[in-house]
């Protein structure tokens, strides 16, 4: 998953070099330009995840007309989470015909709110309430990681090099000022020790 801000077109060469992988590009609707779309047609291993904003129907229509795969995502907080929990957000979302509809807690969102949102997401998904695949981006990815390995190691970097683990818990070290291995040692000490033991 790539969280891209600004000139999306500059990321496409990197994606094309790894055509045997699949990418989800999280982006802002205002960053999707005609030039970017013209260059996107030949890239077959990518799905756009466009941040949800009201009154942006024309953009999604353009993506459908050009037969491009896309999803939408919404960043929520303690103030607007109820709109997700009661399903109103998903009713609005399906009008845009996304494959996936993702929700992501914003910085400062409480753990309690995140858990309430996740329970609602699981409930809607089990009932197949909406014609879109509902996705709690952080918690669903963490659960997938638990299936693959003993411990969930979901992590992300923000645009400023900040490093987040688990459910938006920020680590004090920064990618632009510290070695990546030092960051991983602080974030996941158990996993790093296991890697060392396996190499001995």
C-alpha cells in the first residue's frame, strides 16, 4: 500500500518496475489529473484508493468510463465516527461504485472509537449489507498479519517520516533522522531478536 500526496505520476515508474506485485495507491482526489490517468492505463498492477469527499461524483464517473479499478477510503475521528457505525457513510459510498470502501482512524482518534468502528465494519460485512467490500484498513491488515505470522507487524510511514505501528501508535524515531533497523528494533524488539537467533 502506498500513501501518495502530490504528483502521483512520479510513482508510476517504480510500480511498473515491480509488475509482479500488486499495489494500492491511496491518494487525494485533487491529485488525480488527466495526465496521470493517461499514464495509468498501461499499469495493470495497481488499484487507486481515493479519499472520500462529497460532491466528487464526476471523478468516479471518469474512472468508471475509463475502466479503471478504484476504491475509496475515509479518515474518521471521534467526532464523525458515528456516521460509519450507523451505516450512513456506506450508503453514500456505494453511490460511487467502489470495489473496496476503507475506513482509517485519524491521528488522535481514540482506541475505543476505533473498536466501535471495527465491530460495525465486521457486522456490515457479515450481513453483506452493501455492494462494496467494507475494509477497516488498519485492523483488517493487522488481523491478516496475525494469520501469516505469530505477531501482527502492520506499520506505516507518514509523509514526514513518522513511523506508526498497530493502531496509529507513533514511534519516537523518524525515518529521515534514524536508521530503519533502529526504528524496527524499537517498534518490534521481539521480532528483531527472533531474526537474529534464526541467523546464528
